[in-house]
């Protein structure tokens, strides 16, 4: 019997939890990234039209890959990266516990785009907690959501969009115009999943649900990202932390709004953020299973 899309998406998420990502040398996203770098070198023009063409081509490659893969569960497994996210965050936490700031700084760019030099252990801890929150949307909830909505083309198409945003969706001089379409499409694709993530965080930490929804409603809109702000606000309230503040990206300084009303993050809070992301992922799997069962029941009743 053919699995409902939601059930197949749930299996893909579970596969990531059990197996992690395929080896980096075999992961198709690495090949996609190399291909898009080559395309960028050949097509780059400092303008929105050329950037939109680049974005459209990359998204089309992702959707076409989904049509070729066909298996929704396998495509979701390739798109989801929750275990990799947790592994890198744990490695940074381990370096901080040993007092090895140099190693922690060297590993940080695998998670975030901010400049690691000059960050103390609390600055690194904040960066990691914020990244775990944001990437719970980008690397877990959003690919599973699009798998449940649009199957393999949906999840791999989303992953292509998110990868393009990571590659060119920066506010640097080079990508301010060229990366505009990729950044805006990623914002649109992640809008519902980000708010779904806030709900999943509230389900995972029901005692803090009121605070989570209040902070998301009142503080997240001040964040420059319509999606990262929602996830970070939800995590801040659930963990009793205060996120945001000054961050340096490629030589420029950005002052992010305060999210949450608790204390500043410490290295030990990285493990708490990883656990919260894991529990929200568990809630996502249960939700997908319930959606699949409800859809099957409707089909039976309509026969």
C-alpha cells in the first residue's frame, strides 16, 4: 500500500534520527552546491534579474531531482539534517567545556555565518543556541513540511532554495541584488514551517507554552528575518534565555533585537537547546503520523 505523504515524511525524519546524513562525499547537496557555484561564476551580474534566473534554475534542479528520486521517504531523509546539526553543536559544546576557545571558533562557521573571532564562550554559546533554533526550522521542520505537502519534489525543491539562500542570500555588496530572489523565496518557503516550529516547541515544553507564544507574538516581529526570529523567540522562551544582541557578519556589525527575558546563554545551554530541538522533532513525527492517519480515514469514509 502506498504511504501517505505525511507518513513518508515522518519516516524520512526518523531515518535521519537513526542514521544521520549520508557521507559528505556521497551527499547530493554537496554536488548541488558545486554545480551552483559553477553556474554563479558563469552567470553572475550585479542585478536582481540575473539573480532571479539563478534562483529559478537552482530551484528547478531541486524539483527535478525530487521527480527523479520519487521516494518521498528517501528524499526527506536527504533533505533533513537534524542529526548533523546536533553533532556539530555538541562538538562546539565539548570544546567550550575543555576551555578550547580556538577549536570552538574554528567549528562555529559550520553552523552560523557570523565572524567567530573575538567571541568569548558566552558569545559562542549564544551563536550556537540561536543556530540550533533557526536550523530546527531550516533543516528539520521545513523539509518535512514540504515533503508532506508536495512529496519528493517539494522537499528537495525546498532544500535547494534553502541552500541557495545560504550561498548567495547575504547582505554583502556582491549578493545584495544577486541574492535577493533566493533570500525572499527562502523566506516565503520557511514562513509556515517557522510558525509550526514555534507550536512544536510549545508542545515539547507545555509548561512554558504561554511564555513561548507571548514572546513569539510580541518580540519576534522586530527580528530582521521573518522566520529565524520566530524560532529563536520560541527557543529563548522555552529555555528561559535571552537571545539577540550584537553580531558581526563579514566585517559588518548588526544589532539584533532582544528575544526572551531570561539570562544570557552559557555553554551548558547548548545541550538544552539540542534536547529541545530533538523533542520538537519528536512532536513533528507524531504530528505527521496523525495527519497521515486522518487523511487515510477520510479517504476510507469517502469510498
